[in-house]
C-alpha cells in the first residue's frame, strides 16, 4: 500500500501477553489541517504530533462524543489543540505569538513556560470530564506517558513524529496481569524495548504491517481491522449563530452599531460566516435600527 494514501489507525496485540498497541499514520487528514493556516515549519511538526496523539487517545479512551487534547501556556505558544470525535473526524489548531521569531525546534516545555495539558472527554450525553497533566517532559510523548501512569496506573509508551507531510504515532500499554492469557513476565520489557528502536522514517514512511514486522518479527502479533480517519470540522452556520447569540442582546447590538454586521471565522477550518443586521435583530425580537 502506498503510505501517502494512508489515513488510518490500527490496533494490535501480542498473543499470550498483557500488552496491546496502536499505530496511526495520517497524510491527507494531517495536510488538510495544517494548510488552513500558514504555520511555521516547527509548529507544523508539533501540531502533527498533537494530531497523531489525539488519534491514538481516541481509540484508547472510548467515548460517544468528542475527545480533545489541549496545551495552554504563557510562552511562545498560547494554545495548541487537537480534537477527534467518535467518527474519527479530526481537527486541530495552534495559536502562538507571531511577533516572536519562531525557533528552529520547539520544546513543548519551553514553548509553554509552565503550561499544562488538558485531556477533555465530552460525551454526547452525560457530564464532561477533564484530566490535567503538567508539562513535565520536553516532549508530548513523555507527557502522555505520565498521564497514563497517573490516571490509569498502566505503564505506557508513546512515540510520535511529523514532518509537514505525514504524522504518525505508536502506542504500547501493559494491561493488568489478569488480562493476559498466560504469564509472560518479560513481555512488557521486551516489547517496549523493541519498540524503542523505531525510527522517525519508519513511523512516517511504512505501513503498519511492515512496521510491526520489522519491530516484532519473532513475536506473535495479532492485528485488528484498521479504521479510516479524516479531517472534518464540526462548525456549522447554526452553531456559529448560536455562539453569536450567546454573547447577549446588548453586546450583539453594540457590535452591529460599530460594524453593521457580524462576521465570524472558524479558527479550525477558516470557514467564514456572516450574519446581517436584519437577521440578528429579527432573532433578538427587535426590528429597531441600530443606527
């Protein structure tokens, strides 16, 4: 299979062990995200890692709704966010201080300056849950490993990569021993050590079957059906209008007095929504002119 056409995530496990894994590789889905804004190359790479990470998390954390991964800080980066819903629709955005010179390489810890990561689970029905992780490691992968250790008490390893054309990731996790069919006490150390030999060009340049064969040709690997992933933004004209109206009638009228209309750009997909004075005043139940 041509890796330039792959946009999917695939689960795998190792027979007679308590170790499972995921591998994601994205091409067009990732390119659709970064082309919406002119990102400096180091930010394209970091954003790609977030996209790969949310894809991995989405297949691990089961929820009928939206899962998001957001980094917030006070440094060069103010916000970096990636989302994925239950239909494997991806979107992501980064906001940074464009007045500063972009460094050649971005350390997450340095760029956020004391920031934190937030993993938000927003089910279609039920309460929202948030887990907060300090940006203690230099990389997103290190932060996610710490999150799984703290939140689930399960040893996990994460490898992420991006280059502006592809983004990809590899995930391993040791499940509770009672989930192993037989006791292979050395499995976690052996399998995670083999995975640590993975190269960036392998994460981004070969399909999952070949990647796993290279890493684990002496192991019994069970692969499951791949799931397609794609870029898609959840914004709509009605949702945007609802957000405008949530500002309150007084603020809406003030904006109309100043601008004569309200125009909103979606930060994720760059779609433009424009609402006329007449449309908004009708919804406010006020036909009076604002000027």
